[in-house]
C-alpha cells in the first residue's frame, strides 16, 4: 500500500547573493575599500572630510600665533554654507584663508590619487568620479577641481569628475545596478538604503525604463534621512529605526501607485562578505556591525519579509561601490574607471565595463 503523500512545506527563498560580489550585471568590480598605509596611518584619511577641517584649523592656529585669525568659533563647527559665504562675501583675508585650506586639501587629494594609481586595480583607470558629502557645495567642488588640475599638470592621464547626481541620491540610484534582470520586467521601482557614518537614507528609486533602458533616467521618487550621529544610538535601535523608515517609504510608494519590486539594495561602509556580514571597515557605524552574531541582510529581511505580497530579496554592497554605480550609464566611453567618496572616510572602488567603450567623435 502506497504511503500518504508527503506534506508540502513552505520554503523560504534564499537571499540574492553573493553580497559584495565583483561580478555585477553590467560591470566588473576590480577592487573596492582599498586600504593603503604609510607611516602616518591610512592614506585615505588624508582626503576625508576631517582632513579638510584639519587643513583649515592648522592655518587658523598659525594665524592665531600672530594674533590675526579672521574667523570665530571652532573650525569643525563652521558649516559648508558659512564657508561658501566667506568665499563669496567675506573680506579678502577670510576668503584667502578658505582658499588656502582648499589648496591644502587639493594637494592631499592629489597625493592620495597618486598612491592609489600605483595599485594593480587602479593601473588602467582612465576616469575618477568623486562623490560623498564633501563633494556637495562649492568648497568641495573647488578642491576636487584643483586636485584634477594638479594631477593633469603633472602629466597624469586621469580625468577627475564630480559625480553627476547629488551624492545623497547617487547612494540610492546605484542600487538599481545591483538588481537582477527580472526586477525590470514586472516592476517600475525598488527600495534603496544608504548607510553612512553620520546618516542613514532610505528611498524609492523609480527606474523609468521607458525613458532609458540603461537607467540613466532613473530618479529618486522620494527619500527619508536620519542623522544618527546626532543621537548616538546603539546598533539594535539603529536597525529598528531603519525598519520603520523602510515601511514608511514602501507605503508611500504604494499610495502613489508605484509597482515596488520585492528588492532592497543596501550600501554600507566596509568590506562585505558573501553571506551579508561585514568583515571590516564599519567602525564609524553605531555599535558593532562586524560582530559574527550580526548579519545586516538577515536583519533587514526579518523587518521587511514581503513587499507587495512577494518575498523580499536583499543585496548588500559597499556604499562607495553603489554610489559609483550611479555613474555607470555615463561611463560607456571608457573601459576602466573609479569612484572616490569623500565623507567621514574616503570610500573607493574601481570598475571595468563589460561592453567595449563607445568612444566619442
């Protein structure tokens, strides 16, 4: 007598992966999160947001010795808008002080690029796009532009460009280039998360494939920012807050009639393991994100198990990698290119396009 049919049990879809992979749909990631040291520590620290503050503070200290510091207050508390106002509206000494700090930082950035250019993964790089929070604003733009001039006048064939989209949006838009092909066949938007040393941003990326199949017309439909650095929460509280942000953004998108894919692209500092854990480089995040008992991908899946009735898939990668991917549609005239993101630290990644370059002219 035949036995009773086996009882069917629901199976949970495996998360997409591997995470942090170098084999992406349209590009090969040849390296990221490169850490180069010298006698003073990590090379990248010379071109972080804090490095610019130190350049300006050092100049102010020298001026104070002569009793002529034209600025007031702590250097770290002078915001971007205040610095820009000093450039355009300040007296010549104030403007000159800011310009001197820009020059010092530009020299440091050029030094970092020279060191990176000696690495195997950077040897063929033709163009570098620069993003991150420091890129936002005229001070950052001038420093990056000056660094490009320094490198070119020295004979380096490296084209330094500002990242095209606002850095906050670039960190979300790049997630669309992590998504598998099936996402684009039945959905018109997806969820993106950008986790940084100071902020967490969650948003909905509208793909707009009808306007450009290469995602060059993709846009952030809406997003939400939480500056966790102001509150100093623990890791668990941070993850719970992230879950609420995800829920709000998805509900808003559904109210607007968007067909949100069951896919969440996540950018996070550090070296990402294939299982979704973070090996190293997450020291600026609140709490211990490198613990063997913590997996960011699984935490997100538990908080948002479904989107639109479909099981959620999560793909995690380095935040600089994702920000750089936002430029992919505009990098088709070169073969090898890179990204630097200037923020709490200096993020970096290098790419090789799968398709042959479409040279201009």
